[in-house]
C-alpha cells in the first residue's frame, strides 16, 4: 500500500482507539504493538461460525488452526485481529477513510484466512525427451482454493507458481522456441526500503513492533539516511558514523549482540537472569572501548569534501557541509567568514518560459523541488522532475511521473493542457493526440 512505518502505525492506532460507527465508538482491532500469533478461544469460535455460515463446511477445518510464536515474541497481547469478525470491511467502509479501510481490510482478511482450510494443488512434473537431451518442467494447478478464497494471488506474499496442465505420457511435442541465454553480473545489494528494513530487523530478532517506526524515524531525522523515493539511501554522515562505531565498538555494532541483548532483557523480566550481572557484563568492556574512542576521535578531524566553488568574500574554496535540511556549501574560514550557499544541481534542461536553466532546489524543510534559475523573474516550479521534452499540444515542458510498476510516464506541466490532465500513456495519450489532430484539421494544416 506504499505506507511508511510511521503512517501504518498511526492508522492502526486510530483503528485500535475506536471509530464512530453510527451507534457509538467501536475499537475495530486489538492491540497492534505485538507480534503474537495467538488468538483467544472466543475469537476463534466466532471466526469458525462465520466461515461455516458464509463459506460452508468445506472451508472449515475439523479443528481450529493454531500457530507457534517466535521465541522472543511479545505474547502478552493477542495477535492483531479484528475485535469482531462480523465487522466486515464492507460493513465499516462508510465510516472509515481510505487508509483506515486498507489497513483494516488487510487485518480482517488475514485473520479470517488463518482459520480456513488449506488450499489444494495438483502437482505436475513433465519430463520431456528430445534426442540425447532431457528437460523437466514443474508446476501446480489449484484444485481447491481454501484460504485463498480470501487471500488471492494479487494480495498474497506467497510466490505464484506456474500452472502446467497435465499432458498424457507419450505425447509428441513441437518445439516452439528455446529460452534466451542471458549473462548476469554480480550486483551490489539493493537499498533497503522501510518494509525490507523492518523485515530484516524482525528476521534478526532486533527490536519489537513498537520500536520499528521510531528506529527508522531516528536514523532519518539524524541524517544517517535520506529517503529517495521508497529507498533509504545512506548519507556521508551515516557512513562516517558507521565506520567509527564498527571500528571502536565492534562487539556492539553486531547483529548477534542486539538479538542477545533482547533475549537477556526478556530473561531478566522472567526472572531467569539477574539485572546487575547482565549490566556489568555489558558495561565493563563498553567503558574501556568508550575511553579509547573518545581519545582517538578527538584527535581525528572529520574529513571535508572540498568543492570547486570559491568563496566570493574571502577567496577560500568552499566545502560541503551537512545540515538539518541536507547538504550545503560553507566557507571553511568559519567563524571569521560565515558565507554559505545552497548546492545547485542543474538538470541540463532549459526553461520553456524564459530560457533559463532548470535547477534542483530544496525547501526549508528539505523537500526537493525544481525551479528556474531566473527566479523570481520567472515563476516556473514543479514538485515533479522535468523531462527534456516538449508537450506536443501547448509547447510547455513535460514532467516525469512513475506508475506503481515503476514505469516512467510524462504529463504536461501546464495543468490547463489536455496532456496535463492525463495520468499515463494509454487512453490519455490517444485522446490528447486525437485532440491535436482535430485542431490541426480545423486550422487546415
């Protein structure tokens, strides 16, 4: 749904606190800061009755489905589930906004599906002989949907399998084509997104559901990473901090340490370990490493990135600094010289209004936008990245947009233009082109 962690938690909190349903405020979900998979007996009974009534006994297993929790799960609360399975998404939709309905539908579907029968497949293996060569194709055909009646392929995380039909033994096959051979090179790991980072933290046993969102907000607010679309891209400051921490605190900046500390804290809470002994085991080596780090880091000035821009006040070459709202240029002679400048990134695209250069700029809050270098004489600005192409209807500059499958589409920056109203190539492009053709015919061109 393209929600970040903070937004997801905020919407879930609203559903937990309660929504006005016309006959009073109702909390629609149970406590959402938990990773338990346990559901109360009363809730299981209600869900089973609902499945039997709405979908029939074929979708109801003989016994309730139970799932085992992870070793370090916060199991004091139930799993995140609807407070009543009879509050269907359709029934509560008139009282919820779009985001609330999306989150609630996800929780409702998963809860209902967890108590339904398994899906059934017919597994197929084709062994194909071709002279001295043999080929094998495997796949499956869904014969009974089971829980997939609620969670279909489109909204499931499970990997979709190929549907391979049954072919009788001895059937002669015609060669239609051979798959193309492609050479692949090793690529660096992809940048984390918020979702993939949370998955990694969960897999490594680091943090809890209540700490995932604050953790991500902390590394963003401290400028250790920046958002670039959905990606979390590490900054120079983040690299420097990471290098210093891994150099002087290798035992702490380690995945097993974080997971072990979580386990130790759980053991203290359960009375299996003594608090002071755990703290002492951690603090003695930490205090020693901290003393070494303080002495070494104080003697090592942070590296500076020197730009090719000369300070017009004192003549020094300006350096790149990082601030609350991103990078900027500053004179190294501070505090004698306090000259600063924004870092200007030209796009090598000319403004269609005045012929100036289109530049990447930042607002006071650090959000990127694009504007003309002749501002304020020229008022062109856009939140979307301009493209180096011209609208075929009105001659204005085109801007880039991305679809959900990450394809680039273009629209006119002039909202009064027909190309400015369209959302993609498809029908909108045909409509705009047809309109342009009609105009040309009327003008006799």
